[in-house]
C-alpha cells in the first residue's frame, strides 16, 4: 500500500516538473519568435533548452539564469507574457537587446536575485509589483524610456544592494520610504527629471558607497551631516541640479569618521549655482596634508588626479579613470 502511494507521488512529481519545464521552453520559444534574431537560432533548432540553447542555464531541469545581449537585427520587440512562467529564474539579464513596449506582469518571478534590463527601449512606468521580488539584490532599468515616479512600494526590497535607474524620463521625488533599503550600496538615478530634496530619512543608509544624482532638478541644500552618517561613502555626484547654499570642503571631508574608504582619492561632485567660482566641483581628499580649501575661494586649486574609487573598474558607470579636476578639500 505504502509503495503504491510512494510510486503515485513520484509519478505526479515527475509530471509536474515536466510540465514546468515545458512551460519554460514555451516561454523561450515565444521570446525567440518575437525577436526573430539570428543570435537565438539555437532556441529554434535545439531540442534540449538546458544543453542546446545559448545563454540559458538550468538547475534541476528548470531555467534558472538567462543572459542575453542581442545586437540590433531588426525592429524593437516586446517581452512576451509567457515569461511569467519562468518562475525558477534567479537571474534575468537582457541588456541592450532591442526590447520595447511595456513590461509584462513578471510578478510570479519571485525567486529573482538579479534583474537587468538596461539599454533597451522599454516604456510606461516602473512596475510597483517588483516589490514582490523581495530577494532582489540587483535592479537595473537604466537607459530606457520609462516614465512616472519611483514606486514607494519598492521599500520592501530589503535585500536590494544595487539600484540603477539613470537615463530615463522619471519624475517626482526620491521616496523617503527608501530609508528601509538598508542593504543599499549603489544608487544611480541621474539623467531623469526628478525634483525635491534629499530625504532626511536616508541618513540610515549606512552601507551606501555610491550615490549618483546628476542631471535632475533637485533643490535645497546638501545635508552635510550625511557625510558623517555614511561611513562607507566613496562617490557622490550631485552635479547639474539646482542645489543652493555654501559648499564648504571642511563640511564634507574634515571628519575622521568618514572612514578609510575615502582615502586617498575618492571624490564628491556637487553643482552649486550660487558659488560661481566653484560651479561644478570635485571635492577630493588627498593623503598628503590637511590644508583646507573652501569652496568660496576666488581661485580654487586645480590639479590632475586619479578619480577611480578603490576597488572599482576604470569605467565604473561613467566614472573615468583619470581627468583634470578642481580640487576642493585637501591639497598637497
């Protein structure tokens, strides 16, 4: 009797897994059909998606990782609705792959850890349902045509470490509720039409290393206390905004509490319209001395320096490896 029940259970499980695998394959075939791209020819001709399909990685017979970067070969195409069946995916990367239109309901993909759709032509607004993907560590929607505001519901993404939303058409403000994203290390929101001020509640984001805000319409002053409360901060870019007030080098870089990550050549960039002698300024810390230079100086000291944050590649999201800078902070 027990053997019969066990056999029945195993048979049912096999049927279920086979059905899920078939759904995975159908989703990939729907994508290949929509794309009509030669880079996906193996998806059309191959039989076994786990061994014959390019850019597909499987685990226990299910698609667990999908990495695509399709060069232009025809028009823009939409992500098929069948992609919602790929509920075993932990990594979905389809950057610069001619994707367009709105993002379908991918809420069943609750196992996702990495979602990278950058450099496409996706439209409409950022989906609030991404908040259901609570395991997300990387979310990259940069370089699309997305509009609307940053969803406050994303504050539930407690594991999110890297958020890239630059170069879209996003509006509204930075949600104060994102103070709940305490794992956040990197945030890029430059090149949008965001407004308002830096939320005071963000002072709890102590793991923050890189904060890129350039080319928006942010206003108000830059809260100097943040540099004390963000001990891991390596780079902040607030250039080409509407921030006002005095920007004093000593406000940012005189405290030893800033920690070792700012030594020796980390930088902070800020745009301060009211101080014409500074304009777009790079605030640097040099290991050579502690002589302070204020932003209100008539002739800020100019010098060349390597500006790559420690541990970063020379082309880390637009941060050059070297270029002339205006040094406002410490100088030799």
